C-alpha cells in the first residue's frame, strides 16, 4: 500500500505531543515484527486510543491498519482521512466483510489493529473479549500480539470530562510477546489473550507515575474508584437500552 498522509500525520502528532510535554512509557515494542502480517489486539480505555496505539509500531517501522466503525468512514472530514490511512471499515450490518478484509490485510503482510473488547471499558479493566482477534490471526496464519495502552482515559473517555490538551500527561504503551494461535478453540485461546492483556495492564498501572489509589481513572482492583467489571457491565446494558429506545422513537 502507498502511504502519503499517514506518515506525515504521525510526524505531526509526535511534534504536537512534544510541544504539549507529553511523556511515553513503552515496553515490548520489539515484539511487533519488522515485516509480515500480525493482529495487534489492544485494550480500550478511551476514545483516542487508536491515535497512540500505532506509536508502538514505530520502532519497527510499521504502520497499523485499525478496524474502526463505519461512521468514521462516512463522515465528510474523517472519512477521507481514514481511507487514506487504509484503515478497515467495520459495518455492524455486514460484519463478515470487515472480518474478511482484516484477514486479507494480515495475509498481505499488514499489521491490523483491533479492539477485541469492542467498546470502551468503564472499569478500565480488560473486559470479556470477542473471539474475532484469535480467529483472524489463525485464519491469516499470523501472530496475535497483545497490547495495552494506559493513560488515554485521562484525555477522553466515557462518563468523565475531557482534557484533550493533555499537557504533561504520560501515556503507557506496553506490548506483549506474540501468541501463536490455531483457531481450534477460539474461546480458550481468547482466554489466554485476556490473561496476557491483564498482565500487561497490571504492569502499566504499576509503572505509571501517578498512583491509582482513590483515582476515578483506575480499576477498583488497584484501589481506584472506577466501577467494577460487574458494575460497568450494568452501565453498558443501560446505555444500550437507552440507545435502542431512542432509535425506536425516531
């Protein structure tokens, strides 16, 4: 794929992060291959995760093609940008096409970024994962790479005020060792992926310069005041129900 806007945008973003005094904690970036395809499975704690996740592939000289909602591609401003980056449109009414596109990208040697939690985690823990990441990696015959981003929830996430300036913020980008998956038991292999991501999350929180105790942006398991996984699931269900009700009224 020919990339004109993507590298230039990354360079601009890096310059902006430097101007804002943002800091980055990274580990395991060597696990992202310098060539060949892979599925990069990342957690989802904020609306701007994808902006930072791709930076983890920079030491390997790679660009990540993210799977993103079709709405972003339909927008008159973001749509042309998303297409120029060769990201993958996810149409929930035609999920098979999105899946097939991701598999083909990986087979063709691209790094495909996916959020297997599907939605932002209000608990900031690793939610139950969809099996799509495992199945994609197995079908494409490429490694599945776990990753965790931490600190992006301080910029923009659900249920909390935004701070998009991000001055002086620290963002953690932690990549785990590739998982070789067969797809023979997607549920069991997805459980292994979740274990690997949870271990990376614990590492990210332990190394973060701000302590989690008493903080809204930290999981209850680490002493934070975020909802537990169970409480977050209830809030998600309430959100889905309200959204469905609004659609019915339209």
